[in-house]
C-alpha cells in the first residue's frame, strides 16, 4: 500500500482490492465522516473512550483541522471542538500537527489505519483520543471507492470514458461491457456471501434489502436502521418504520428526492413487505426460490452478443415472471425500477449463493435495468449498443458502470 505525500489535502492510498488495486483518497474518508457512514455503537478510541457523533462538524476545506465545531459524546460527556482525519494515524505527527497551534482545539483524531507507536499530541501538550475507523465502516473500502467514482461520474460529463469506448469496434465494445458486467456480478455475489458469513443468512438479506431501498445517498442511514431493528422487529405490529425514520433525523439526504423514493415511504413499503412475507429471506434459498422462479440461474453468457434482450424476454415470458416475483417475493409492496434493483442486487445473487451456481445468469444480464442515473442511459445510447431489438438491460448498464469505475480509477493513478 502506497501513500502520496505531495500535498496533505490530496493524500491518497493505493489499496489492493478484489479486482486489482484502487485509490482511496483522504478526501473520501472526510466525506465518510461527514455523512457518518460508519457504525458508532461499538466505537471506542485507542484509549478506551466510547465515541458517539452528535454532529460531525463543519467541513473545513481550507487550512487547519478537517472539521470545525463538531459535537461528540466521549464516555457520555458532550464535548465540542475540532476533528482531524488521516488515512494513517502516524500522519498526525508526519504533518507536524503536534507543533501547530491551529490544531489545539482538536478533540478527536480519526484515522483509517492504525500506526505503530502513533501519538496524537497537541502543541499545548494535551493528548487527543484516537479513533480507528476501518473496523467501523459500513462497507468495504472498494465499495466506498466505487460509490465515489459513480458520484463523480454522475456529477460531470463522462465524455472521455465514453469516447474511448466508442473508438473500439462494436465487437470489442460489447466484449468490454460484458466482461465488466461479469465482474460486477461476481462482486455482488461475493459481498452478499461475506455479509451472510458475518451476520447469518436472515440478517444479511434484511440489511441488504434496506440498504438497497436507501438507493445511493441514503444507504448509510438505512443500514444503521437495519442493524438497530433486525428482521424480527419488523415481523410484529406496529412496525418500527416511523421510529426508525425519526431516529435518523438530520442524516437523511432529501434534496431532489422524488416522493416515491422518500426514505419514509421506502421504510413503510418494507414494513408492508415483511407483514406480507414475514420470512421472505427463506425465499432466497435454493429449494423454495427455484420452485417459484425456475431457470433464473441458467448461465450461458458466451452467446450474449448473438442474442438480444428483447428476444430473451419474450422467450422467457419475463413480463409475467416479473409480476409473479413481485407477488411471491414481496407481496407487491414494491414494483417498478426499485423492485428490479432488488431482484438484480439481492434475490438473484442470493439464489446463486444458495444454489452454489457458477457463471453470470442470463436473467440477471437481460433483466430490466432498475434504478439508473440518466447519464448512464444516455451514454448507452451514445455507444450505439441500444436498438429496437436491444433495449436497455441490467447487464449492459452494469457493464458500462464497471468500465466507468475502472476508467476513473486509472485517472486517479495518473
């Protein structure tokens, strides 16, 4: 793992991930702190203080500590002051904060990785509690980095990445997309498998479902809710939906959210889902689910360029199957793009794990695209991979998204 030290504000680490090395910048760690995308229930500093974040502070993107006027509970006592974040705990001394009076109001030093014999001492001689964030993160570092790349891409034109792909012959263009789609599928299966190993099957499905219902910007509060209220709490009346929503007041990202995607609406839909099918994770088992949804795991992506999604959907009666899945799996509590996203990001990976299946399922590839940023849809049109016989599908969207993420990571290394 390597760290750039040319500019402390531009610090980044190169981390070895599942699909190769990727860059994790300090700025991303700061954003994780700002959004509180980490678990604080078991959070303890290196010296044993319990930490609860009441307010992360004002993000200071100029000189001095990263966050000003944060409010924390340290062992139940409320304190106000600054917070400084680093990738490595030793960066506090390496950046000479121990000699800088600007850091004398720091009440917490948070670092991603611990460092041997790291000391966090202010210039006034007082020691600052050190919190190591890596064990508290809600997702893998690779997940955070991928999400950051998606947000960056969603907020600016991606002409460079799309133009590079457009310069390839159509055969190679499709091959690149298919290859990245397969990698995205493998990643989804692996993450769900790891979560199930840590939490057990039921809670892994429960947490993943609520996380998906949070879409991109409300994933963290939804996951905190899933941890606080396990599936069993949702199986009884009244549901915890109202209390759960109130528990994250001030942490929801509501700007530009359509009413249908409002997190309170999604929590109520989940409550309806669980009331209709209290043990719905059991449908994500080989015997039950494959009885309801036959052939979902059949995989022969080698002939994908020769087949179209329209042909596949017609032959598989996908419209009827989708309606049947909405009824059998979630009692029609969810329909439309969010149901498609749940099917592709949870149900099909879950089935694959329980059936010990191999390969990328044709159903996953040809399924309806689900929730997508408009820029992704437009880029697929620009690449000429869509037509009246090849509508947008989940595999094409995931493949292009994977290509974009790889392209963005390569740019960060330059």
